[in-house]
């Protein structure tokens, strides 16, 4: 495949392939139609033949070249598979395109300080007890498993789970194994409120390339025990947004949403490794029906589905 790609990459050889797709032709005729010298045309045809895309026969004093469609079909199939992979619904390319659209909109809106001040709301039903969820929200080793979007990894993390505690979050590309690429982002903050198993609140500010603050995120996470685990509700409020913060703001709903999805997947996987026999017995009490009713709004719609919303100031 490499030899074929190299052979087809030259415009002169691509022209010869196009001519041979119409019908087999001699070297002399190909040189005339391609408006090239015959010795150079011969060299190009030999390269194409070594790559397997053309074949030739000597007929009398002339050498006739013909196209071999098979390698081109194989190449077309390989390219089609690449396109399908990039174009898969909900895949990385789709996320990149969504971010690009948001980025364009946010950059247009970023005209003065405070332009992005507003809030987001995220809701995730999680497997595991509030105590288990709390550990994943406050212990650095567990936080590092989920606290980045899909294509990033935590490269430095400090989370002191106490009022006034320090927070440092640095992240890099997930495939940057040796740390030689540029840091993708860094944020610093402070913990405001700690109520184990119930509420965690902190402030976190992504840093601009010059070290300045892009905005301050006031993040309030509330935990509520349910029959199936824990509901996590997150209020993400932005203040002090700068004109240069558009790149960060554009990624909040997508990136933080992906992080919470990773948290949900991590807890779901961990729950399979935990002996929940006692918890399972508790879910068969006679008053379970009433508890289940509490998870629905007055109109009968379940409110435990993933929900991400944004409101402006």
C-alpha cells in the first residue's frame, strides 16, 4: 500500500493513471497525451508497474501499458474505512466539530470582561453509594481516572479535600506518554466547602498561556442517595470571565460532560468488583415502591437521566 500511495502521489503519474483508465495505451501515445518527454514517461510507468497499479506487454516494437483496477479498489476501500472511522456518530471527529462550532460562537461573543458569566448544570445518576462517589470526587488517585475529557490525561493533580485546601489540575494529551508535547491545560483553585457524602464546593480557574486567569469556575457538587446508587448534581457557575477565555468556555459543556461520563463508567466498573449482597437485600423492602415514585417529577417523567444545561447571566 505504501508503494502505491507514493506512486500515485506524483501529479504526472496520476495523469498517466487517468489516461490508462480510459484504455490501454503505448508509451509514445501516453507521452503525447500527457505532454511529457517519452523517457520521463517511461520512468513514471515503470514506477507505477513496480507499485502494481499497471501492467505492460511488448507487442511488436511497442510496449503497451494497461491499468490494474484491483489495487485502486483496495486503496478506495481503505480510504473509505478511514473516512467511516472519522465520521462515526459521536466519535472524536464529531466532538471536534462540535467544539469548533462552539469555539467560533464563543470567540464572536467575547467582546468585554464578564461576557461568559453564567452557569451550567450537570446531572448524572451514578452506581455506588454516596461514600464511594465521594472518594472518587476527593481522592487524587481516583480523581485522576476520570477528571479530564476523553482525549486528555491528568499529568499533575493536587486536591486537598478540606476548606481552604489547594487544587492543582494539569492535563496533557492522552497519547503524550513521555510528556514531550505542550501541556494541554492547567487550572488552580481552592476548596470552599466539604460535607463528606453530601456536598463538595470549590473554585477553579483555568490558566491562560501567560499565566493569567481565564475565569473562575464555582463548582458545587451535591450527592443524593438513591435506590440504585447516587445522583450527582453539579452547578458550574462562571465569574470574572476574560475576553481571552473563549477557548476554555467553548469546551466546558462538552469536556466536563465527558469527564462526568467517565466518572459514571468508572463507578459502574468498580461496582462490579464490590460485594453488594447486603445492599441488594435492602432494595427489597416493602416500601420500595414509594421510594421509586420519588425519582419522578409530578408529570411522571423520570428525572434521573443525564442532563447538561447552560444558562447565561
